C-alpha cells in the first residue's frame, strides 16, 4: 500500500496489475473520474481534487467516500463459499446471546501506541467481540472508525501472535465451552475525518518498518547536517551540546506598576519542584498571583498572512541538553539568545499550512492571544525543520510525522514542575483541547520523530477505508455481518476542531456539517446530536443483515446523552439486549446496576430482528400474540447466566420493568399503539414464562440458569440507589419480595437509599408510593401484591397519574407556561396515553415546557417526544 513498490503481479477486484504502483495509478485515475458524483454525497471532505487523490490509495483507501465498497463485499461473499468448503466457517452460524463476559485489556500493545488520537479501543478488546459474533470471512463494519482499530482487530483474528492467540483462546473457551474460530474477518472502516482515515489506512496496510526507518533516518541526517546549529547550545566548558528541549515562559505585567517580567523567573521553584501560587512584584513589591497579572501583548507583522497581529510574548527560560552522553539543565545564555535571533531572521522557503483556525467551541480559544492560524502553533525553529522534511516524505513516512505534528511538536506541549523532577518534565498537550499554557516546551524534532518510528512491521492489508459520515454511505442493504462502533458522545471531544492542525498538513479537511457532536458554535444541542445519531444508526440498521448484532461503546457521564443514544439506537430498529459497564480502573466489564446511572464507560449490545421474526410480527401485530412473540424473541437474545467472582449476578434486561420498556420501544419505533399495560404485562409474563430471582426465562433457558446457578449459588442482587420514582418502586419490590415490612422498618432504609434527585423531578412520599404499588396486611406490614391485585393496583395508579398529567397539560398550553417540577411517572403515563390517542401535539407541547433535563434524561419520555416531534 501507499508508496511501497512491488514488482510482483497484484490482483484486486478481478483486475491484475504488474505492480502495486500500477494498481494504485489505475484506481487513482478511476477515482478522479468518480469524484464529480461522489462530491454530491453529504459530508464530502473539503480539499482540492488532486490533494484528495494524492492522499488516497484506492481501492483500499480513499480520502473521500470509497466507491468500491460494494465491489469488495461481492468478492468477500464469494470467498465465504470457499471457506465453507474448507470447513473454516459454517453456513448456518448464528449468535443468540450477547457477549457479556468480563473483559480486561490494557492499552499497552504495539498497535495502540503507534499513533496518537483522541479516542481508541485496544484491538484485542475488539477481537473478543469478533470471535463471539463472527466467523472467518464475515464482513465487519465500523462507521466511526477513528484510527481503524476495528480493521486491525479483524485482520489480527487471522494473524495474531501466539501469546495473544493463546490468551484469547483460553478466555473464549472458559466462557463459551468451545474453542474460537480463528481466521481473518473482512473489515470496512470509515470516518468523517480525513486525518483519522489517513491514520487508519496506514495501520491497515502492509508496513515495512525496516525500509521506512532507513529512509527517514537518511532524510533526518541530511537535515540535521543543515540545521544542527539551531539545536546546539554551549556547555560550561565551551563545547557544544545537543538541545533536548527548550522551555518558553509567558511574559506578563504587574497590574499595579506595569512592570514587565517573565512568569517563570518569579514563580518557578526548581528546588522544590513547584510553581509558587503567590509572589511579590520585583519592582513595586505588590503581592501577585498568576491570574492577577495582566497580559502583555506585542504587535508583530506576519508575512505569511500579511497581517499585523497582537500576540502573547514568550521568552526562553530553560534548556535541557546532552553532551558526552550526560544531560544538563541551564538558563539560556547570550549564545542561545543569539541563535534565536538568527532563526527569527530566516525565511521559510518550503510550503507550510497557513490555514485559519475554524469557528468552533475549542478552535478559537487562542484568538485573543494572536494564535489564529495553524503556523502560529509552532516555533519558527521547528516550523523550518518540519516544513522541509514534510516536502521530502512519502505517505507512509508522513504517517510517522503526523504522530507529532499536532501535539508534541507544537506549543500545546506543556511543561510542569514536580517534586520528584524539580527541574520539570514534558507533560504533553492537555487532552481534548487546544490549550496553550503559560509554559510550553519546544522539543528537538529530530529526536522526537525518531522516537515515533514503529519498532515492528505489520501486514493488515485488505482492510477497506472510506472517508464519509456514518449517516451517509453507499453500502447496499443487508450486506454486513457485524458492527462494532465507538461513536462520538455529546460534547466530549470536538473532533473536527482538534483535527484541523493535522488536516492542514494533509491538505484535506473535515466537513463538520454532519459531525455527530454537541457544539454551540454549530448550533448542535443534545437533541440535534441525538437526531444525527438516529440517522447514523438507521444507516447501521439498513446495512446490517437481519438477525445480526451491533456493539456500541459509550463513553460519557451525561444521562441526557446516554438516553439520547439509547433512543437513537431503538428508534432506528435495533433492540438492546445487554448494557454493561466498562470499568477502566480494573479493566473489566461488569454488569450494570441500573441503566440510567452512567458513571463509567458502557458497552451496549443490540441486535436487528431476524427476517422470520419480522414477517411473523407483521402477521400478528394487531393481536396479543405479537406481544409475546416479541418477548420470546427478545428473551432468546439475552444472556442466560452471568457470574462474577463465583457468584451469580442479576441480569437487569430480564426484569419485568426493562422487558416492558423494550416492548414499548419496539412498538413505538414501528409507529404502533402499545396493546398492553404494565400490570397486565407482568401478570401474563408470569403465566407464560418462568421466574427466577426476579428475572424471566423460557422453559429451555431456565434449566441452564438453574444448572449454572447451582455451580455459583451466591446471588448478587442489583444494588440500586433511588433517584426517581421508578427506581423507588423497583427498590421496594426487591426489599419486600420475600419479607413483608412495616412502614417503620422500611423508612430508615428508604432514606439511606435516596440519592440525588434530578432537578425538576418530584418523588412522592414513601407512604404514597407504598399505597399506590403495594398492599398492607392486618399487622400493618407492606407486601408485594399477587398478580391479580397488582393489575388492579396498576389500573388505579394509572388513573391517578393521568389525572395529574391533565394538570400538567393545562399548564403547558397556557401562554408562557413553564412547568418547573413534575412527577415523571405521570408524564410517562400521559405521554403513553397521548401516543395511543395519536395526540402528538400534546406530547410535544408538554415536552417543551417541562425541565429539559427530565426530558433528555428519561429514556421513555424522550422516545415518545422524539416520535411525536416527527408527527407534528
């Protein structure tokens, strides 16, 4: 791939070429012809045609939408037949249960560390899911691929090293009671960001590190010979040392006397390894802190953009250098300042990116300090070096260079003092930002680049990479066997803004219009973000084969974003089968306590119903039969037994509450009225299925559950804190399941269980919740009602809730009527009734008048509101 020359014949998509270079040139010419049509697609990247073509290695990688995706899929489907003949895959392979075993995987593996990016999932973690959900030859897709680790995982299933293969085989055998089917999976990975797909294409290529190292070192040697004077300093004996890095500190002013000084000189205590919080002005003795000082801005003419800019002034304050293989620290002397002045007078003759930073929540944070364009993020010394080197590198060598271009080589690179390293140490850029600190460090780019050259070669060729948004691709319907995806979550990371420096060097930029983020500059609220994600998951649902699975990694602490993701997944036609928490501290995936408490990364497992089920449902959708067809189908897609530390743990997806929520979501997604209420649902559920430990199973499943629980008899119930009325009812049912209690017995435990209640949500008094949901015996003890009484209680409770909802409805239709506090259970009942009555206007009106956090943080309310909004 890329600049690799190979004189051996190459066959791809039915065409044979004499060499890789001939193949590349042929498909680049074909891509050139296809560009006018491809440009009509949403999210087509911003850049000149020739820059896009030069960056591409078609048909495997295109820096724009890849027009050969369906051609690859067609070839791969033919290959499956041959693999079946060879016994390497089975034609009737199916997966009923989600992957729910614990996962422990660190980030210290070679591929993960090759190139920096904002978010990544270690490929061995993804391999576990591929081994569970797919067979050799299956087609895997990731539409938010980032650096393409899903592609790496797919290839490594066919050529993993012995240590990794042995480790994953043991894990798989333990959890599945059978050995995994090793063998390459085919992958299509795409992303909106050209910088991400460029990294992905390199990781998913044939990479000969030996030749690349040789080429880079030769180019660096020539450059160092030319520019080594810029990276030299004088030692105490007059000899020259090689600079490792230079620390620059902000120049500022005393607000009292306008005295100009360097912050480092006043604040840095290199004996104790700390920055002083307060200090006295050396001119007027005023007590100052860093925040109380005034910015000192200087005017300077930028001949690259022909503008006069006012920018912060920085001064070199510390040099770390090496001579005779020993490291030393020094304050810059006259020699160093003279070298700096010589550098300032140099003219940069090579091309450099001078792009204006885009408008954005993060990208314009440095405008007020004069850092408005990409080249402002580099010292002139390093800009001279990298501009000349960049012009000499081929694409695989540029892969190495981009690993430092937007981070350690820029002024984003921070320097900090610490007690264990009193002189200080390089601290790297602040993740997820374009923050420039008052002390930045300028590292020697020769040494920095050498440290980033890969230490091993790899061959992940055959993975197909495309540059396009997840909600817009050309893959045909029902073409993909499995999806693993790690999408952006809310306002966590401003990808297009942070990638801008990278992409300015590549010459191809992200079109952020379809970018799936929350961003005030782009006018993307949580609801807009959710709508974009809905479009993305609709595409996922369209291209995934019926009966197949999708795994979504979720990383956000916002309940609103979490519910938005769940709503987007379910409204696109997927059914959530399992939600697990990813415990990064211990590196494991542990069962959820409850699905609205988002304090850790989550793994969402969901499936696309089979064609057979869809056909069966259509025939019975107007009868109760369809309800139980759905429940039966769903139960067959849930884990049967989960164990943790030799104890059986509860599976919340098998609880009646979550089963009913999934049923509602399924009917609402299809635009159908929900034909059963919660009370009758629970009564019939107990009649049709078998209950164990508050969970429901089919007759076949319960036998397996009983057998496995006998091996791990200790049962871990869901530990639930009460932060809503729904939580409270569920908590009380667990408490009273086997032991009736008086109000006096319940109340102290209830108070301990109460957690932070959402703003605007009203939790009724304990007495009210008990009265509406439970029964009391003659001795004053509250107990769980039997199914028949539970149905009657549910009817009475629903009547009270709907009466309360009417008051909210009246308030919402008043001019400027804002409802500050509501009982969420009343809203749930009211929204459901309005949905049944097709009164979508009321749902929208009330939804817009209640506190926004309640709407966005409640999965059921949000789904009704989302559907109603599309109908009004």
